[in-house]
C-alpha cells in the first residue's frame, strides 16, 4: 500500500515530529512492514516564475518560446518549453542554469533549441524528484501554481505540498482497518503514544489536494472527483493504481465502519450506532499468560479505554473498526502487542523471582522480546506438576530435584526437573479447554547448576488451502531458525548435528544436538505428547558457570524487515533440504521459513519465505535483490530450479 506522511498528518499532525526510523518501528510493532521509503528532497537552483508571454517555435509543432519573469532575479529569462499547458500569466516552477535535479542525474544548462537560446527549464512534477514508488500518475504538463501563489519568496517543497515522505507498506492480512489513512493514523497514535486528532476532513484547496493525491499514487481529475478520491484514501482501502469513482460515491455495506465514515464525509450521512462485539474473557488467564500482575489490571484497562476499547466485568468490546479481534486469543495478542516490558509500571514477578540479578537479565529480556515478537507466549507459572508425581517427570540436565518459587504465588513451591514436560502440560490444558494452541516458551534458572535454560515448544499446525495444498506453520526448521537468532542476540553462533541417542521427552527420530563448537548446549526435535498434533520443542542452555551472558551492543527491531517468497522445484528423491537451507547465508538474511510443500507432475515444490533485516538502516530494493541473487546462485549450484 502506498501512503504519504502528509496524508497521515491530516489525522495525526504530530507525525511530522517523528523520524522515519521511529515511524517504521511503530508500524512494525503492529506487524506493518515498510518495504520501501521515498523521501522527497528539495533540488537546488529552483525558483518561482511567471510566464509573461509565449510564442510557437518555428519548425516545431510542440515547442513554445516563453518569456518568464523570475522575481528573485528581477529579470525575464527566455525558456523553451514543450508542455501543452503553457499559457500567459501562469505561475510556474523554474530550474535555472546550474540546477541539479533528480538526485544529480540532470544538470540544467543554457542551450540552443531550434535556434532559440533556452536559459532554464519550466518544471513538471516528475522533473523535481524521481518518484520511485508512485508510478506515472502525474498531471500532464508543467506544474500550474495557483493564481494567488506568492512567487516572490524562495523556493520550498512545503509551498507546493511536496515536503513529504512516501511509504510502501505491507499490511497484515487480518487488519482491514489499516488499509486507509485514518486507520494508519489510529495505529501510529497508539504505538507512538501521541493523541489522535478527531474531527472532520481538513478543508484544503483544490490545488493542494491535487498534489497530495499525486504523491499518494492517484490519477487526478477534476476537483469534485479529487475530493471523492481524497475521502476514499482517508476512510477506505487505498489502491495502488487509478481509481474510477464514477460508481463509488455511495457505499451500501453498512457493516463496514470505514464505508460509513466515507458516506458521512461524502454525503453528510450520520454514522449509526453500531452494536459492539462483546467478547467473553477470563482476566486471570490473560494476566497470568502475559505475565502481568493482578495489581496492574486497572492500569491496563485504563490504557485499553484510551484505544477505544470498552471493558466490562467479564467482557471486552473492541472498537467497531477492529474486525480482527474476534475472541479472547485475539484480545490477548493485542494486549501483548502494546504492553512491552519497558511500558510496565512494575516488572513482571518472573523477572526477579526466577532469575538472579547478576545473570544477564538485560540479555534475557531481549530474548523474550524477540520470541514474543514472533508470536510466542511466555509461560509465567511453571509449577504445574504435582509434587507427588515428580518421580515420573523427564530430565535432561541432571538427576537432582530442586525447588523453585512460583512467580505468581510466592508462598507456593513445587518440585521440577524439566520444563519441557511442564510446557507440554500447558498445551494439553489449553487443548482440553478448547483454546487455540500457541507457541510457548520459558527461561528458567537452575540454582544447582548455575545455568539459564530456554525451553520452547511449537505446535505444528496444518491449514488447508485450495487445490489440496497445505501450509505447515511451526515445524522444526522454524524452531532452528528462531534458536539461531536467539543466540545471535547473545553473540553466539550455534549449529545443529544429528543425535543418535534417546533423550526424553523427545522422539529418537530427527533429534538434533544444539552445538556451540564441540559443546552440546541442548536438543531440538519432536516431542512425545498426548496431543493429536505434532509438537516440536527445544531445551538449551543459554550459559554455564564461567560463561555468563554478557551485554552486547546489538539492538534488533530498530529497522523494519522485508520478505521475499520463492518456490524451488526438486525431484521426489531429493534428500538435501536441510543442508540447502543451512547453506543460505547472504547479507541481511534474518530467517528462512518453509511455507508450503506440494507435489506436481512427479516433482516436489517447496515454497520458502526469506526475511531480511539490517541493524543499521532500512533495506532498499537493491540490497534485497543482491542478497536474493546469492541465494539463487546457491540453489543453481545444487542443480535445482526456481519456479
């Protein structure tokens, strides 16, 4: 989706106070990827002028010889112009000799054209800036400034509404409310912590409106259509191409909140009161699952009300435009999205009851933040097993049984040996309660071994798609990718090697060692469980005594990620898929995910998604293309074909 900062600012004026990096970070918090950024920068050597007279150039059907008054110089210049909209007394933008346009690609010089000396250039939109994202929807001809425009002042992009930044956004498929300027402004207001401006659509001039629509990739027409387009961009899906509004001035879908807003501003129709969705919720489960203390509940409710949520005793009513929040699971995910640990008035008890202060809490919180950003839920209550049944639990890291304090209730303690057993119990409890299963994790401290242990589970879920194809989410390759990223956060690199021994609670097939050089840090593989779904899990030591986690300077999430999908065709007997995935190591590659596998005419196709990110900048299309070219070469070197 193409949208500009100036369009968003009509609902969120304070957006102008934030840098592009802050805006992209705030958008990414809601799952919106900024795929490209085009910041319009002012050219040098550009002034305003007035066409005093013009005449056709002899020998040419299109060229005009213009006399242009340049107020900043106090003189008239001769300029040859081929635009069809040249006329007397038209105020224009002029590039003088020596001006540098299009990022230095075009240098303006005096030159003779059909025997006439041209002392500059009268500019069109596409000659002031190389618009990379918005196609060719510019008005034809030179820029026509309004009759009341002051041409005696120095040139500025703000005078002609071009002091803007154009963003190419990738919107999550479940967030229909984000396909318009009002929705993006609402989300940015929430994530940036600045107030959202209420009120009517601003009353702007026809000429400024035309410029705004050009920057937002609309083909402009007469003023009445421009107004319709503008309202459409504000309150309904923004297309990436020209829009025919001839039959779109009335929207009859009353269940669509944004259609109602659009009718209101186009036709003055009052928005009816919409009956909200009352979603039943269990506050105890939500607070425990998100590791939030009960004392923090009132503060949480207050924040929700600021975001247009209504909260009753055992129900929550989301805003009418949030069609993506349908049940308790969706509500919990929304709370987790904006309740970062740094935003909490008090730290969750798990951070100071389960971990000692000198064991790298700073780095562990970064690991938690990364896993949460990937859709994992943290288990904060890990004393689920009965002390009388402890002898039946599994273990990996030693025979001794020890006690840990419950982070939710300090008075209650229980025996534990291995967190994977208890995390499996969490999934089984949720399944028995009819709840949708999510990836879960915990980071525990072993006081006997002076170790931090990361335990993580992902239920492998198959979703049916048309034509009998399936998408597998949460398989062993995903978990290996996540583990690699976790250890990069603490400045370590790990490898995976096949394990030929049995380790409970893993199945023996496809069990892998997690290696740091020659040291075995843990295991990853499929787990024994009563669940009908497959569950992949890992248990891994984050540090041992004498090798504590140390603070590192690397920060993640400051700049947005970008993704590319490719499909690889292999023969049915191909066995090197895992080796192939491990061989991909181009610059900026953050992770690889296997999305889909399907058979076609005796061959097998694998659909992969590559995620790229830089910790120093927002990646450009050229950066990603260069990385993908290395991946293509690696695939071709294996004799495989990219579809």
